[in-house]
């Protein structure tokens, strides 16, 4: 095994948007770093997810770095190939690619108290770094439900995030399990090609109309020649999504949004029974809000049947909770990702010798979603309690600003370690949970926002204005330093 001779200033794990964004700002600050990426390409979730019609549900002008606008988006809501290409182009434009070590999957990251650094081991190399930035992303490892009889399923099966493009769905009998963000996108384009599509749904989601438009070349030229125009569009979209977040605190406004969702159903679904089945039984916002103009039209087609959740599988037959039985050639899981218990936590060993997985015990928490007790000099991106109905780039850029400020402060003041203050951390997390108790996210539905203990370890309860202010700079007095 190769062993690095001297510690790097920083080591970044993951070459998705969080990792690339952190690398760009570290480079600008003159901080020495490497990125370890387990695959052979950048892009993270936008590299892995390539299912039909995969696209962003945040407008492209907002779902991008503020310091690297792309004037050439072809859609208001960009498709996966374009987003992946944007990540690749940005990494090249800022000279980051040569700082990435591809095919280097983190096996363990262990704090070395004697040397005050992190020791990161891959299959080939051992790296040492004064600071460790975990940019692995919260939607990384797909979840496949435990269904009696699944191991004996005689057809083809795959998860939407690992789409098998070698499988021809034309004329096949297809079952889709789940009605989350990916199913909303890929079901409409595959529906016309399959013989029969059976959708297994536990709970119907709220789906609002999607204002998706082609961006004409004339607009792209304006954005290219007048960058201020795109910055103004970005600001307008940012304020719009902040308003959406704020509206979820007011029942009257939530009711108006729900009425929009009901109209979206009634426009496409004429059958009263199907309407009832597709009408959510929880407050809008309690689960992730989805957007589509084609979902309900696809479900109204004669070759589609919507049934309850899967009870069991017998050979190539799937049996639903409501007693429906269908024969299936292809089974597609649209069942999301492991958010509350990220597998990477098994591989992070803090200063006490305890894994992060054991410390969290199924209920992740961090200070400002960015630093964790027992893990000095370690930073998370898109960590616990940072999700909101806003662009992930807002969170990423705020966190990266804080991280660069922390590392720069440590170098300037010759600090060996930066650690979370347990008292301040407890006070902060209690305030987060107290505020979430009054939010729509904690209003009673079952969602991935709530962890295995029923605690909301996902959502940010306040505005992103507040988040950006809290992460604007590293404040030494809030931490234990030496």
C-alpha cells in the first residue's frame, strides 16, 4: 500500500457538486488539497442517475454555482445529461480535475490524536490530512425494500438510480414500486412503450404543475452577453423558493397550494376512484413536494394500474396490500436512498475510537449541519438538518464558505484542532428540534425526513437567509480549539 509522506491541508471525499465546489474555493484560498472519488467520473448523484427524463426540480439558473453561471441551459429545469456536463465543465474550467484521484473509495477514515490528522485508507493508498471534508451527498446509497419472496423473483429488477439501459422495456409488463421524485419523472416516458405498467403506491404524493420551458437561443444569447440578466433571474428564483418555504408555515397558504395540487389531479384524471387513490391524505410539504405536467396523464392511460404497496412476491407475480395480483417481466424500484443512516458513517472513526454510525445510532445530528462531536477537523456537506425546499447549491456554497474560513483561521492562528463544543451543539440542536415541532415536516406523515427514532434529522427549520448568516464565517469562540 502507498502511504502519503506528509499530511495534506485538506482531503475531500467525493467529486459531486459539493466536492467540486469545495475544491474550487480551497484552491482560491491557497489551501493544498486532493479529492478522492470512488468512481472514474465526476458528477455524484447526476452521474449515477440516468433514468429516462431524469431532470432537476429546481430551475437551472438556481441549481448551479453562483460564481459559475451557465448561460446555455436548454431548459428552465435542466435534464440530467446537461447537469452532469455542467459539473464536468466547471471542474475543468477551474483546474480541479488534476487534483482528483479517481477509483479511490474511502474504506476508513480514522482520527490520529498523536499527529492531529485524519488517516484515510483506500484499497491502494493511505492518505493523511489535517482537515477532512465529507462531500459524499445524502442521496448516495439506494434503498431496496425487504419484500417477502423478492429473492425468488424470476424477472429483471433494478433500482432507478442504477438504471439498466440494456433492458428493453418495449412490450414488457413492468412494475414500479414507489411514487417519489424519480418515479414521477421516468414513468411518463416509459408508459407508452410498455405493455402494462403497474404502479405500487403506499401513499400518494403532492404534485404541483411544473413550469418547464425550453429556453430559446435568443434568451441564451442575452444571458451570454448580459450576465446581469441571469443574476437577476437567479435572485428572483431564490426569493420565490424562499417564499415557498415560508408559506409552509401558514395553514391558509398551504391550503391554497393544496388546491393547486388537486386541480392538477382533476385536469388529467376523470375516473373518481383513481382520483381518490391519487389524492394525498397529508398536508402538502410534510413529504417532499414534487412537480410534473405528465405524471397524472400517464396514470390515466389504459395500460396503467395503480395499486397499493407490495405485500409479497411469488415467482414473477407481485401481490399488493389491497389484494391485486399482477405478472411482471421487469421490476423497477423507485424507493429512494438511505438518508438517515448513511453507510459512510460506518467508516468514520472519531477520536474516541467510536464509529460515527454508532455515535449517531440512527439519528444523525451535527452543529450547523457541518461539524460533529468526536470528529475534530472534519466537515460535512449537506449534513443533518440542512434540507429545505430550496436549491442545494445555496446550502453547499454557505457551508463551503464556512469550511474555507475555518481552515484559513486554523492556518493563520496555528491551530492544530477545531472541535465542536458539546454545550453549544446541544443548545443548537435542541433549538432546531423545537422549531421543527411547529413545522409541516413534523405534522404527522411518514417520510424520509424522520429518522428511525421518529426525530426529524433532515430539515432546516428556518430561512436560508438565516443559514447563510450562521455560516458566513468561522467563529472561534463557538468551538474548542487548540
